[in-house]
C-alpha cells in the first residue's frame, strides 16, 4: 500500500492505493482547496498563510495514510512550488516533518502526468451502451507572468458529439478568461 500527495497551486490531494501486478486499486482519495500558490505570481514566494493551510491539511493526510498502512508516501509539487524562490525549502521541510519522499515536477512532467491522470478511466460502458466519448480540455493561465502555462485539465464524458462540442467551447472560454 502506498500514498501520493499532490501539492498543487490550488488544491492538496491525497491518494492511498494498493498496487498489485501493475494495477492500482484506490483505497481513499481526498481533496482540499488550500491555494498554496496564493501570491506566488506577485511575490515569487510561498506565503506563510497558504503554507499553514497546506500543513493543516497534511497533518490529517499523514494520520490517515499511516492508519491505512501506507508503506511509502510520495509528495509531488507542481507550479506554485516550482516557481517560488522558497519552494525547495518548503519541500525539504515537508520531507523532514512527515518523513515523506518529495519531488517537484517540471512543466512538461506536470502536463504529461495531468493528462495521463484525467484520461486513465478504465471503466467499461454499461451493458448495451456504446463507448463514451471523452473530451479533455487543457485550461491555460493567460497572464503576463506565466503565459500559456497549463493549470488544470478538465475531462468530461458524453454520449453525443453535441455535448463534446459544448464542453470544448466551455473550455475555450475558460482558457481565455
């Protein structure tokens, strides 16, 4: 049994899973909105309040992972930690405090990992139903500091192309707003 913690710009996630024969079986999944990236674009550092919010969530995640018997925990950080001047210090302290392995993904790794995550649905369609269509829309940040940086990927499923087109249109609006 293993656990993964995703330290994102806006959310902090926990996944505890069993791995057997290359297959991942989810045990528990958690998400908390922590806004770790608050102020990073302006000040280029992780601020005390967002760090405190993340640690408040991580305390619970650490307890839950231990209670569920996770043998290894990997905490993975993305753009907020990568872009902050104190990001590596934050991750080092996190590793020391919780005893977790830590890693920062570069932009390409973050994009690839996000895409693999949102497109890894191995569920079969219900009996008698056709395979569902899937639309994945990459929502980009569009500011002067980080033009065209992927921040989120939105995936939706539908049974008709009209729904897929509506999802794609909504994604385009989000990308440029």
